[in-house]
C-alpha cells in the first residue's frame, strides 16, 4: 500500500492518507516504540532493545520523545532521526501500513 499524502509533525507524529481512501495516525511514541531497526527488534540474535516512554525506575527526568528530522528513503520508506539519538530505523510504507494503530476511511 502506498501513501498519497504524508503530514509530519515532529512533536506529534505522522498522518498518512493511503491509496484507496484510508487514513492512519501515528503518534511519536508509537513510532519510536515500533522502530523496525535490527537493534530494536533483536534481528542480530540479541535481546530486542525496545524503547519505552517511562525511562525506568531511576531516571529523574526524561524529555518527551520527538522527531528531529524525517527523510525519504527511495520511494518506499522514511527514516526518522529521534531526539534520543536513535536514527537507524527505516520505516517502509509496507511496515507502516501493517502496524497502523487506527485506520479510518477518508470521505
């Protein structure tokens, strides 16, 4: 499935209008938690290093996650550079369509 339109808010997330009239909203927290990179998914045969919004029991302050930049990767994906220093995830449009948290029909 290919996007017809993508709207990006670095602090809120990504909105995608898909071919066929479907609309999806992805919050920044959801996108960061669903990073498809090898480190986050454990693809190297290691334990997945999933991001969580809480920061653990000993962290006094954790800034809210946001996107520093978003860039195209060919005609099939986007790469997000996060304010926590993470930047290796390539979010293919197929991946985004599969993980979409909500889908609504565009009138």
